[in-house]
């Protein structure tokens, strides 16, 4: 990893950084201090690669600030986004049990502060704090369910259904939607949105325009989407 990413200076202090990660929020002072001692703080600019598919998988990554996309390439060379991770979420946990390689790529889609813990240190932390291991399992199970839903969506749904699925998913999971107003900020580009559901950028833009014309959504700005009729939008899924 580039040495320029080894420290995030005062902007990501150890205790503050670790306490923002839900997995560590219930640790007592001594336990939290142990975790802090193992954390390597790194900063990344938007568009930087954390690792590539095939790289040796030695670390776990916790998103302290910003957003990271995990993705693979299809046989046709098209990017397929698997997950978008936000503050407090983590990745790399599936390689804890054995030395392995990463089976996907990781890249920032916003400026990020990342907490990194090597696998050996993470194993010791889990051994002393089994509840953390349980949280890992819960998160892995949720991520597997999401992956299965994505696979089914890609295999069986048309473009309208895929775009509707993405909009509801963004509202509920990733973008911190205001449930009272049903609106959310869009940190992803239109191309990244398209790559989440296996359509072209042009198709994504066309379907968003269609939904807007039908009164299902409103796009006051490129980076903002308001869901006007969630029930009708869900009917597409």
C-alpha cells in the first residue's frame, strides 16, 4: 500500500475512529485501547484503489468516513458493482480464517478515511471479544442475502425493475434517506449506478427520466433524488 496512505493525522484520531465503528462501540476502555493499538489509519482521495482482485488478502478495512465500492469485472469486461459501503461498514472479513486473495476490487467513490487492521491482529481481538465475531457473522449473512437478491434481480428483471430496485435500495440502505421526505443524496455517478444493476449509463439515465415523467421520482439536482410515489415504484420490482 502507498506510504502516503499510512496515516490520516489528527483528522482520524484512534479513539474517535474506533468508536465510530458499530462493531467496537460496546467495548470497555481497555478493550477499545487494544483495538486502537492495532489500527492503521489511512486516507484516500476519491477514485483511488485500495486493492485489486487477486491481491493478497492480509487486512480488514473499516470505513470511517466516505464511501467505497466493491466490484468485479464481467466476462465482457464490464464493471459489476457488488456493494457500496458507507461509514461504519467493513469488508475483507471473509479472508480472516485463511490466507487468501481478494476476489473483488475496492475503490473509493468519495474521499475516505479508512481504519485497517491486519488479519492476525483481528483474529486475536475476536478471540478476546467473541461478540465481535458474532457481529461479523451477522454482517456476512446480511451481505450474502444482498448478493443473492442482486443475482436474482440481474437474472430475472428487466431494466425498469432493476432501476426501481436500485432506487429503493439506495433509499433504504446506502444514502441515509430522510424517510419523512423520501429523498436522498446520490454520491455515485450515473455510471456507477448503472454498474450496480448491469445496465448501461444511457439506459440508467433514460429510465430515471421515464420514472420522473411518470411522477414516481423527482431529480431537482444531479446528486439528489426524491421518491414521490414509493408504492408505485415498488410495483416495478
